[in-house]
């Protein structure tokens, strides 16, 4: 089964975690044995071979670099120019993977259709083939866009989706664990995104910024990796009202596999996935909740966020590597989803969204 994963921090893992993602997950873990500089050392779940093994032939892959002011305790860069430079280093990694034949950037409808034909037409999905993994370039948090002119530069090299916020206060929008609507800069960013037909990623927008963005932006909107507040009560998650707004806009919402977003009561560094009952079925709970609100299965997909600064210690206990997304069809069938629904969840909804946005 062909699968699309709408959120992976591949370049962050390669450049900041120093992971050679051309290797198997086991080889990456072995290289990190004994390391303790990060809590997820030796516990990664993502590599390019694992993506191929799982039939995950297309991903939305990020650039990410936060600007932090003097009073911001979050990790990040001390100027937007430094943040921009960081994203350019991440871009260089993606380019190097293309040159190595490991990946291919998808930036338009023609490229999308050709890539899907290559994966599905060749029957390569899930057979361990050596086809390049396609990627759509996304920016998680817009702090590195120094001025709107930089957004035009980024579009020229292939950027096709932007999430204006990440955690905390941002230059263009406030994100998770913060508050406040869009200011002049944020509104100007959305205007330029609309002009360039860049997809707005609603993930991480705080409630105030979400409300403003949904009122102002009339272009394509998705939420690459977001779960439901009704099941895990935190401002990082979408309320039912927010989900209804996204459905009305034709958005697709990707279910995330970060355990603290999947089950209530998670304590970072202390909770255990098995003890908390956090398995792949929990993400199906979130996807199903969205489907019940929408009245159909046309607005959900997969956006795992695996290895997004966490590993096996904070993801479903029945997932050893990202290739285990192959088990989702069985779980969805068990909830009464039809074969067509399952295809839509795994890849069809993202494809339909992109065809409409880029057509």
C-alpha cells in the first residue's frame, strides 16, 4: 500500500542529530549507542530504507529554525538571518540526497503525478525497492523568513507549504503554549503566501492566530500533524470547532504519532508507551473523531512527526520503525472503514488536496 506522510523532520535529524538517513534504522541506532546528549539517542524510527520498506513513497519534509528573542527561553537562533542560514543548510542536505538518488523534490502537479505513477505503477510500494522517496518541502515556523522577499526566494527553490508558527511566540504568528492574534507582519506573510499559492499549514497556530488565519487566508489550508483536543486536552490539539472550520475549508488533517498528543496524562521523560496503552490504535481514535465531525473520511491523513525530537520512548509501543505504518489498514478495517476510506486516509486525501491546490 502506498502511503503519504505529511510531516517528517528529515533534515533536522540529518543535520542536528547527525543521522545518516541512508542507513537502516538499526544502523543509525547502533551508531548512537552510548550517546546521551539527547533523550532519543539510539531510539530513532525513521530512515530512507524504512520509508521504502513501508511503502511511504511521498513525504512532506521540513525546514525548521526558530528565532528567539532575549526573553524567550526556548532553544533557537538569535537573529532571523541565522535562522535563515540554518534552513539553507537543511536545504543543502535535501539537495545532496537528490544528487545521491535517494530523494526527489515534488514542486508541481506534473512532478506529483509522475512520482505517484513511478511508485504505484511499478508496484514498488512496500517491496523494499530503491525508488527515490518524494518530498514536498515545508517550513515549520516562519521565523527564518527575514522579509517577504525571502519567501519568494524560498518558493523559487521549492518551498510549497508554510506553518507560520511553532512553539511559543513567533515573528509572524504565536504558536503552541502562547496566545495572541496575527499582527501586521503575520497578515503580510499570509498575503504573500496566497500570491504564491503556498499551502498554509495550520499546525501549531495558537487559538487566536488560528482564528485570524482562517478568516484572512482563502488559499489552500492543511494541518500536517495535529490531533484532537477532545481526546487529549491541550492547546497543541484542535478543538472540535477548529476541526469544523478546517473541514469547511477543505483541509486535510494528519494524525500525529507523538505519544503525549495521543493519550492523556503523558509525562515527558517518565511515561512509558506500553504502560500508557499508547499503540497505533490511539491515532485511529483521533482520526475517527475527525471523521465523525466531518461526516466522512475525506479530511484525515497521516502526518506522523516521528523522530521530531523524540523516538521509541515516546511513540506507539507497537511501532518499531516508520515502516510499521503498514499495519494501519488492518486497524482501520477493524473500525469499519471501507477499502476506499482506507486508501483515502493513507494517501488519497493528500493527493486530492494537492491536485486541487496545484491544478
